[in-house]
């Protein structure tokens, strides 16, 4: 009889620990979460820098480029800003007569990562369904007037099309553009309402994602 009671005490203790883990796990996770760092943006170049020559021509997205997303989520009542990024970015930009003629940026969505693997898996498989739609695309059809590009960042308003999963929508955003010694750098953020792209933001009980966010990018272009 005493042995049976001991067995039940052990079983009860294991069950209690499991329940405690399920309840406190998300709370502990939330306690150690910090807002994601600010998105990388173009920077002013040193005044004595020797900048790249003529900007006309075809520019290719090169090493050091990145893209991803930024959203706000609520984790057991705690507000956290989450950002996922990848360096798997390709594309090209064409400048003709000092105007932006065309631009297309393609992002490998499966490569986007945050600091939590389980979140990334849910994002890839359940939210973006990368097995069916592996890439996201931002495209601009010009002409778009470009101010003179120097070592000081300038703002360029553009209208383009953003494709997420199987939906393409018109979008507007302001690009920050600067000429560097290696070429041209561009950064920007496109606001996104998830429902516009047929995306249901995750709501898993202990974690809920807001219904809007933004797509971010930093492009290092070279000829």
C-alpha cells in the first residue's frame, strides 16, 4: 500500500511539472524576449570618400544585401517587436538617363530567420507555405525621377507591386538611396496589411500577431 502511494506521488509530481511547464514556459519565454534591433538603413558616406561613377546602367543586388519582415506580437500580454531577415536576396535595378527605369527584388522566404526556430517553422510552413510559394517579390516599373545621387542619402518615393504567396498588390513606399565607393545602396520598408495578401496572422492562444507589419530591405547594388 505504501509503495502504491509512492508511485502515485511520483506520477502526480510528473504531471504537475508538465502542467507547470506548459503554463510557465510561455511566460518565461516572454520574460526573456526583447524587441528586435532596428532595421539596417543606408548611411551617409565620409565627405572624402571616392564615390562610384555614373549611375546609369544595370545594377545587380550583391553581397551584404538583406530583406525580411517586422511585426508586433503579443505574448501572454507582453508586446514584442519581431524581425526576421535573410541574405538570400537577388534582383536588379536599371537606371536610364538618370531615372529609375525598372527594379525587381526577389527574396527567398524559406531563408528568413528570427531568434526562435519554432516561430520560423510556423512562418515558413503555415503562414507563407514556402513549399508552394518559395519567394516574395517587390517590383517597380518606372520611370521614377531620381535626384542627384551623392554620399548623402536622399528620399525617393516609388510606386510598385509586392507579391506575397499568390497575391500581388500595388504599394507605395519611400526609398533611401546613397552612392558609395562600391556602388549604390538602397533601403526601405513597405507597410503590409496581411489580409490584403490572404494571410491570416497567427493567433495561437498564448501568442498573437498583429494584423499588419512591414517588409524591410537593404540592397547593396553593384554594376
